[in-house]
C-alpha cells in the first residue's frame, strides 16, 4: 500500500517493533493545515460524543446559517442562541460554541497568533474556555494545525488500540495511562503519526 508518510518518520517509528505490522499494512494519514481555528474549534465541540456522520450533518447546518461560508467569531457571537440550538446542538454545546468565539475575539486570537505558539502554549491558552478540554485541543493541534508531535493519551480509540498491541491492563487505568505515556515517548517527535496508525488499526479490528 502506498505510503504518504515521510521516510524519516517511518524509519523512526519502525524502531518500535510492535508498530512495524501497522506501518507495513496501514496507509498513513497525511498531515494538513486548515485555516479559521475558531471555527475548527467550534466544530470539534459540536462533534463531541457524536458519530462522525451526525457531526458532519450538524456542522453543515452550522455553515448554512452563514450562507455556507465559515463565519467570523463576531458572527457566531451575534447569532441568536435559539438559532444555534436549532441546528441540533444541546444547550451546553451552544454555550460552548459561543464561549469559543467570545474568548477568541476578546483575546485577539487568530490563526497567525496561534500558529506561532508551541503545542504546550496552545493547550494553556485554550483550556480556560469552558467546554474546551485537553482532548479537544489535541484534536485541533493534529487536524487543524498539522502538528507532528501530539499524543492523545485520553482518547478511547488510542487506548483501545494500545491495549491490544501492547497487552496493557485496561482495569488499571492509572497504570495503563503511565505505560502509554512511556511507550509513546519513544515515538517523539512524530507521535501524531503514530496516533493515526493506532486509530486505523482500531477501526480495522
């Protein structure tokens, strides 16, 4: 199967013998960067605890509120609560989406500002927003900012895949988490790619 992954990444991850079968049989995801971080963060909140298909439908409805275009933070703030609620969002998620827009506007945060920050700085900057957790920021770092070295230790899919591959004890949550972090440290600075392989492995089993 054709590889889209950089040779140096493949070589580095191959040092983990447990990953080699995945590297040889699963096609990698190619990292991409997307604009409008505010909207992407809102989309991530909308997708929480939903299937991909349902999340896509809701996000499409969201864009249709603005003529099919991605709105500015101010446009999201100006949208009536009931209008946002009407696309299928819960009361909590509607509040969280507007929290994101308000926070980004109040702090003058835009794509240019966040792109200059390190992963750790972005996590620290965005976590104060009510409704935004560490996992949400990690997904933003991977799928919007295209950062190569992110490890989502609390992601259920990653946990499931690593438990199978590394024979981890899922009943010992704390111990499992510590082992996951130790294993993943060897993948740095390309942990994002390893996560993609793990997700795809989980989906094929």
